[in-house]
């Protein structure tokens, strides 16, 4: 993690994470950064009551979700009461048994990768009595992990795989105002509005 600021108005944060897990082959690096500019620190805007605080921000980052354990290989499962189509004998008569799992293992699994960026502004007016926050965001998840049905003729009924991608984008607005603010009593009104769009693509 690396963080620094310039002139107490430009703030930068950068980070990177290296992840390795027993459920997937290899290691993966996930970077992120965010930048914020508190422009009301400028000489011409500092100390103004009409616009008492103003900040612009941008951020970008990635994060990963590893596959579930033991899904890169085809394992056996306990079959305590099954029998064949032609043989009426059940395995429970012989103390139980095992069979190849109906879910096929997948040695080529990769982690889900979520990439997100956002732009935003934080504004406060009249000595911080009125606040407005606006954020536009977009995130995309690639290599979604889930079970996909397969033809029974393959010997399996499903396979756990990276089978699609999904994207969210939207705008979020927050507004608050101090209707009453004194030593004896405070009354604040808050409102939130958001508009999210979801896009999916199964491979």
C-alpha cells in the first residue's frame, strides 16, 4: 500500500495484492488506486461559506474470487442407496458404496475477476448544512464460476467452469440537509437515489 498527498488537497492511494490458492493453478495480482482532489483548498475557494467543501474523486481496482475447493478434479461421491438400471440390488445391502461424481472436474479453472471504476464528487454548501454526493460507477465480472449442465452422454450431468461475464453500471445520488442544527436539537433530512443497469452474457 502506498499513500501520499500534495499540498493537503490532492490525495493518492495505490495498492496491490498477490493471491495464490490451492484451488487454482498459479498466482494472481490485483492492483487498485484512487485519486481525490479537494479543490476547495485552492486560495480562491478556501474559506467560502457558499461552497464550504468540494472534492472530486476517481478510483479503479480489481479483485478476484478463487474457484471452490476440489473442483479442478473429478472426485468420487458416496452413493448409499443407488442401484443399476438392470440390477435390483442396492449398495446399502453391501454397506454402501462410492461412484464417480456426476459433476466433472475442470483442470482449466481460473478465478473470477471483477474490475470496477468510479467517478464522483462530494459537495457541501452553506457552512456544511447542505450536502450532495454524486457517483457514477461501472464494474465488470469476467470468468464467472458456476455449474453448467452437460449432456448425460458425456458421463456427467454438469461441469464447474468459467462460463460467463456480468456488468453493472449506474449513477447514485445522495442529498442531506441540516434543517435544524443547534446545541439543543438537530434535525437532518437524507435522501438517496440510484439507477443500476445489469448486463449478463453466458458463454
